[in-house]
C-alpha cells in the first residue's frame, strides 16, 4: 500500500536500447539498460541510487524525467513512473513530449558534468532564466529578479549573471546547474553524479549546499552516485544497482554498516578508508573468493549489458554463487528492515 507521503513511485521500469546492424539496418541485439527497477520516493526524502558505471543509474534518472525518447527515438521504455501531484497520480512514462511539459517544472535534473551541461554561448543569467520563460508567466523584470535571487541562494554573486560558463570553475558551474534546476520551484530533483567531476574540497561545499536547499524548500532528491561514502552522508535510503537490477535496498546507515548482498559488500570494500591494511584485507578476501571458482570471471570483470548472464547477473563475480543462480532472476525479499535479491545471504 502506498504511503500518503509518497511523491514518486517507479514500478517495474524497463529500458531497452536496440542495436542495429547490417547493410539494410535491422535490430540485431538490445542493451537491457534497466531491467525491472522499482522504487519509491517520499516527500522531503533523499534516496541514493548507487552502483558501478554502466549499471543503469543514469538511465533510471532520465527515464523518470522522461527525456530518453527525445534523446533516442528508438529506445523502448516500459513500466510506470507515478508522480503524486496534489490529489492526482500521473504516469509520466506514458506521456508524450507535449503532455510532459505540464509536469516538467516539477521534476528537474542536475547533470554530472558541469563543463558540458551548460551552453557555452549563453550567459549564466540567460540559462537560469530560460526555464522561467518556458514554464511561467512572469514578466521579464520578475524573471531577472528571480535569477539574481537564485544566484545568491547558491552562493554566487548576482553580478555573475552576465558571465559565460568558461569564466567559472567546476564547482561554480555546478552551482549554476543547481540554480537552473531550482528556477521553477521543483518538487523532485534528480542529481546525477553531481560532485564526481569536482575536487574533494569542492564536493563537500556542493553537497552541503544541496542539503541546505533541501531543508529550506522541502525538496525530494534522487542522488545518483557510484560512491557509497558520498551517498551515505546525504541519503535516507540506498538502492544498490547492478546491471539494470536493484540487488539491495534499505536505510543508508544499515546498508553502509552491514551490507548483505555480495555486490553491496564489494562496493563498500572499494570505499577509501583511513586504515589501508584493513581495506586491503577486505578487498583481497572478496577477490580470492570470486576467483576460487574456475568458470567465473574475476571480481573486477563487469559483464556487458549486451550479453547479461542468465539468472542473477552478479553470479559470475559472486563469492557465494551456486548453480541454481543461473536459473532465474532472484526477487527482492524483505529481510531485517531491508530488501535483498539473494536467497543465500544471511
């Protein structure tokens, strides 16, 4: 049963990218980028979506804001993305480009690369003002005042509105991206690796800024990252993805302190720690176990989404895999306050 404070539900989301080949192009294969992902987001909550590069995290975010079809008209998207707006529930995944515009202001995205997500030919002020021009009826004076207010809110000077992106550092550009995302007073912000391209010291500044803004405006965040140490500090719940599937989900502190799924344990073992000897012990133990079975790949070999292993996709790297793991995709099972897609973990 859906909680009254739920703002977004993703139900059995599947995303397929067809691969064409031959002299007369025809579909020869498909990339199963997202394979039956389901999650919920509550009002004012931050959920973290974590996993290695190529696991489908970004695709999930783009599917939620419904920008995949304009980017690739051949993409196949099934499942439901239910947005709870006031007293109505809307399936965003079923909307076309024109119908989606009505809800576009409520869902915004902060992109990963602050160097390529900003138009180099537009001033910062023009980029922040653009969504206001499209989605609001404010006058030009009101829009300009809103731009100045937003720049001040993200720690930049209103005088920066007349400058171009190349005049800013990476951290400043990401602040501009956040200001642009906040322009239309969104309810949900999807942050796709918002600090991965920044220096460590700047990462902390941007994360603190996003948390302050969330508290002030009551935003709901989906924070996409490959770094569990970053997600732990911002997320209330964590969803761990592997090759298009959710393999574990639960409270952030629980998953960080006691990961259950072998893949979650592998991700956590890769987090830098002050004690290098302790970190090396954990990583070697997992690697040796994964390599002990001859037919399996090494722990650092990620299978291709074009040719996913049958059954549990992680079985080729898993230290506890059994022959039965190849027979069917394991379902997420409730266990000790979390969901785990592995029947052989304790």
